C-alpha cells in the first residue's frame, strides 16, 4: 500500500459519511457533491417504499426505480424524512480513478425512531477532475423494509 492509496481510501470513507449527513440534512449542494454528473442510483429493490410513496418517487426515478443524473438527484433532495446510519464501509478496490465500495445502512423514521428499512450499498466511485471521489453508480439493496422482510439469508 502506498501513500496515495491510503489517501484515496480515507477520502472514499469520508464520502460515505458526507452522503449520510447531506441526505439527512436535506443539504442539496452537499448531496449533489457526493455524485458525478452522470450518476445512476438504483432504488429498484425497495418494494414497500415504492408502494407507500410511489408518486413522490416517480418525480425523480423512472418506472424501474432508477435515478439518473444531477437534475433527478436534485429533485430527490428532501423527498425522504429519515435518519440514516451507514456502517461497515468496505473499500473493495481502488484502481486509478475508479473504485468499488460497499456499506450497510439502517434508516430510521424521524418521528418515531423506528427502523423503516435497512440494506446494503454497492457502489462504484470515480475520482473527478477536482480530485474528489464521488459515487457514479449506487445500488441500494433492500434487505428489510418495515413490516416486510426481504432477501433475508437464513
């Protein structure tokens, strides 16, 4: 491991934290700064969320649950009113200006503090021209949605 690898690794870990703070704080600029301009976010595994908030989600995601690009990401800011915890961040690989990462997340309702859903992020990141690491592809993989367990491994 060389110094640049270590610095990139730390920057990627910080990007995961920055995302959580931005999304929970409805910080539009901070949130958008977490993604490349051509980012793709896959929310398709959330079946219960789509049933509960379908029309709201369709304002920024396509019929398959995919959010594409900065303008749709901008529309999604503040669409949810939750608290997120991101944990067990794993930087799987760093290869030049590309990286792969993963983490687990738990999402709580703000009003009651109960678990709304939890799952795993599977991410591709890109080091941009300004030297910042940003998510270029984010897959939110639901493991549990309130009142409906999904994909639980026995």
